């Protein structure tokens, strides 16, 4: 008899972790490896011996950078499948998550049966994306008007770290607070802010803050 695949759940909301754990427990092909509420706990769990067979990861762990965590897990355990589960629309983060090393991206609003299907696809070595996202990635640039406003229109496009800084600014964090969250110097964050203003064609710091807050408000 094949052993069930062991799944690690990484989410900063205990209620959501509990719901995912219950879902996993109802599938005979899966077993709960453990739960983590932040990036540090996720790294400790992945670094255990043996590691989990799959990580289900919420991209937004408070102010922590989920994309960076995906990259760290990939360096620590190359080939370990990671399924991102998020409340944020695929149009914003799915491609970035895949580039960072994730094996799939699914919305939290999906039915449990759809999430389980995504889990098994990723465990089987496939990439999971919704049908509409697959079309988008095949035909780059054809983002529907209804969601195009969700993606910051930057020229050139924002890097993953720039997007994270932009999100933190939009959440109301000061330059000093952003530096503390990212463990970077204030000078480095100031450089990121200048880059953001240039790429987003914003005239000053106040415009940057307004733009970031508007964007965070749109994506929830």
C-alpha cells in the first residue's frame, strides 16, 4: 500500500490552517505533516528529516515575503512541490510565484474538491493554474480590462522585492518600519522607493504612498 503524501500547511490564520488540515485528513492519499504560521516555522519544518512531500503556502504571511520564502524553500529542498493558496487574484501573483519556484497557484475561494485536485496534480509533477491563467500565460499581455488595474503599471515591471516594498508602503508602514520588516537598511529602502517612483511615473513620495494605498485597497 502506498504511503499517503505528507503535507505541510503554511498560513498565518489558524482558522484557515484548521480548515485545510481537515480537508487533508479526509483524503486517504494525504496526511498532515504539520502546520506553520510564519516563514521561520516553515523553514524549520522543511528542514526536518524527512521533509514533507508538499507545501501548501499562503503567499501573504503578515508582512513577510511569500515569494522570498518560496525561493528559500527551493534552495533548501530543491524539487519540493509548493502549492500557493491565496486570496489575491492570479493575475497579480501567479506568474511571479511560478518564477520563484512554486508548482501551482490556487485561490482560497475555490471549493475543497478543486483544492484537492490541485494538490494531487502538483504531487504528480504537474503545474496547477486555473484555465484562464493558463491562457493568459500562453498569450502574454492579454489581461482582461477588469483585472488589469490590479497589476501596478510599471515601466520596466516591478521586481518581486519592489512589489513587496510597494505593498508594505500601501499597508501604511514607514521607511524605517519597512526596513525593519525586510531586515534591510533605511538607505536601501529609500533606494527602492526612488525606483518605485521612477517605474510608476510618480512625482513625489506623497504620490507614491497614495498609489500604494490605492493598490492595496484594490487587492484587499
